[in-house]
C-alpha cells in the first residue's frame, strides 16, 4: 500500500511539473486572459488614438480614429484659393503577426468612416484674368468673381498595411512600438467648384462681353471643364499612401 501511494504521489508530481512547464509556453489568451492595449499614433491620416485586443497569440484586432487640419493659400489658373485640408477618419484592421520574421505583420482593414476633405474659398481681384477650361475671362470691376471649392472622397474605403512591431507585445513588456506603411483605396477624389460674380471676355469689360458666372450656361460649362481637369490631376490620390508610427501601453 505504501509503495502504491508513493508511486501515485510521484505520478501526480510529474503531471504537476508538466502542467506548470507547459503554462509558461502557452499565451495567456489560452487561459481566458485577453490582452488589451491603448496607443497614440502619427501618420499621413493624421494624429490618432488606437485600441487593440488580442485574438490569438499571433493576431490582434485594432481600431482607431485620426484627425488633422492644415490651411494654406495658393493660386491656380488665376484663381486665388484660401484652402483648408481636414482629415477625419476611423479605421479597423486585423493584424496578423509573423514572430519568426521579427514581428513583421500584415494588416488588412477598412476606413469605415472617411471624412477626409479639402475646402476652399475662391476670389479673383477686379480686372484680373483667370481661366476656366480653355477660356480666359476677366473678373468684373463692379462685381468681382468669387466662389467656393471642395474636394471629397468615398465615405468608406478598404486599406492594406504592412509593418514591424506590435502594440500588444507577447512578452512581459507593457510598452509597444508599431511602424507600418501601406495604402488606402479610397477612390478618385471629387472636386466641385462654384463661382459667382461677373466674368468678362475682355479686359475692357464692354457691354455684351460680361456674364453672371453663376447662371451663364457657357461659363458654367467651362466651370465643369475646370472641375474635370482638377479631378484628372487629383486622380493619383485614389491610392492614398499611409505611413504611421505608433506607441502603446498594454494592460
């Protein structure tokens, strides 16, 4: 009986040692302890706040919000613009890590809220020439040409990112670093231009050569032609580049 108990006790000790050793090799998620982290990022989408939760020992789900504002003045085709770039977006990605490749990861995802846009006020001093489409006009002295412009994108867009680092380190470390680059497939930008005031065909602004820019069909046709030219010039931005650096804390 004593030999049986000693043998049974030895077997239990061996099993206990095996379980203890195995637990050190298995990610904490297997024991129901989900890893969660919060981080800050700076990217071409703007300054961001991100949150990530572990799915497995090699994958996370991450979501974040980005924002940035920038203003500038410029001239194009004789039209002076006071422009503001407004970046607002929310994203979600599935991060698949390859630990044998130095924390390299592939992150397919989506901008499920894309409110990136450019807005501008347009003005042309009295008597100054400007072009719409292929036609040259002169801004009226009594009622100079003015207006607004806007550039918008699709409200949702798929994205694909590649990078190194992990916002949720699979170690005892609490701080994480993540660098990645990729692209958002947000579609061709849509430029809209609205003009008002008086547009004239000659600098002398004689009777019969000046038109209401907001209602004259010929001027409006040239406005559409100018929009088409702008959209063509902006078409490369249908593939919006993303470069991002993020820092996080794991809870």
